[in-house]
């Protein structure tokens, strides 16, 4: 086989191998997620965590520039040399695809958290209403503890950099109860792509090549810790968006700091209320009246922020990301973000854990 065909052929081979790997989640869990990846990710965070800016974002800037430059230089000769150009393109994609999966994305094929923690997958509207009542009570309590008034929104007194450091406390407390979520070596950065992320409708992302958690710093501050904890869950090897929302919620509410707790509880409450509004309007109408006005003012912050940056870019990117998730073992696509409610309702209901 000619050398120029090797990497394109390897891309096809990778796709086939991943289809086979998907049938062996326990092996991925044991040998990759809790083996090779665990060591690699901790090393990456230890190596890059002290760098004050996002190295991963810088690498993406360079990569985007080089790709655009390559297309620009090939534009006139594409028709004449389309075969060689196509092989070069697929060779690049082959290497990128390999590194993406080897450095992080094989976690898409690990054992589901439902199975590992023995949590039921389904719940009823009644189950959700009962859980939401408890969530409202807890969120109301913390909001009053912070503001001393039920009508004042929560305003964070901390810098975003300080919040990054504070999140470690939640994961430390969580790991004492669940050994599935160990976290060492902080490597969380404010994303240089925060403005594009805002227009695309995202709070952050994990760079799979540097294992840096990139957080959008432009959004409302009250939700910032929960977003950070979500991205940190990706860092420790959880690819499912619903699982990262669940882990991020647990790490937030296990934190000793009231503001971090509030971020987690208010985030979860908003999801639960949103689902109830869709599935049981009567329950929603009753429960929304019991939520403190100060909490609703924080929610309005988020709504106003989204309206300010809403554009066709967000719709288009969400469609793309929906398909990306479906191709990577998340059949619910972008709706999988809300599936963490299933985990929460059954974790606190079935397991009788204290909220």
C-alpha cells in the first residue's frame, strides 16, 4: 500500500473498531476510563494547570489558521489535484480522530453511570413534583441565608478565578462519599472563545487534547460554579452531558460554600421546573408560586442574557452538536443535558439520600 493511503485507511479502521468497542463498556471502564485515561488526565492537568491562560484555546487558534491557510493555498489546484488533496485532508482527519479518542473521547463508550451507581432510569410526574418541592425548599433556604431577604437575587462576592479554586472543595467532599469522582490537579480556565461560545449558546467545553476545562466567563455569575463543576466532570472522564450535569450538581451541593451550593440547587431547580411546565402544567403552576422572588430574579438574569446574544448561529450550532452527540453514544442528542433530572430524582428518591 502506498504511504499516502495509510492514514485514510486507518480512519476507516478506527470507525470500525469504535463500533466494536461500543459493545464492551465494562472493558472501556476498567482499562481506559479508570486506567490509561485517569493517569493521562491527571498528568495533563498537573502539567498545564498552573498556566494562567488556556493553552488549548491557543492551539485551536493555530489549528484553525493552518486549516484555513491550507484550503486557501489549494483552492486553485483543487480540481486538478483533488485526489491528492482529498487524501491529505483525510490523513489529517485520521490523526485528529485518533488523538481525540485516545486522549479523551473513548469515555463516550464507558459504562453508564446509571449502572455503576445502580440508579433507576425512569420516574413519574409525581416523583418529579415531590423532588421539586424538596428542591424549592432547599434553594429557598440557601437564598435567604445569603441575601437575608426572599426578594433579593444572589450576587456573588467572588472573582471567577477564586471560584475555580473553591470548586475543589466540593469534589473533595463528594469523593469521600463516592469513589467514582476523584479530582486532583486543577486545570480550569476562562475560555478565550467565550464570546463565540455565548453566541453558540454554550457555557463551556473541555479541550480533549490538553484536558483543560474551558468556562465561558460572560454569563450570569450565579450559574458560573455549576458550569465549572460540569466541565470538571468531563475532565475526570465522564463524556455524557447528563452525567456531567449530575456530577456537577453533586459537587456543587457538597461544597461547604453557600454560594456554590446555591449555584447547584438553583440550576437543578430550573431544569425541574422547566420539565414540569412541559409535562404537568398544574403542578408547575402550584410550585412556581412557592419559589422565592429573588431566585426568579436570578433566572431572569439568564433569560435576559440569552435574549441579548440569541442568533441563527446558536440554532445552527445546536443542530450540529445534536448530531455530534448522537454519533457519540448519546442517543438523545442535545436533550441529554436535561436527562440528569432522571439521575437526580431517582438518586434522592430511590436511594433516600439527603438533599
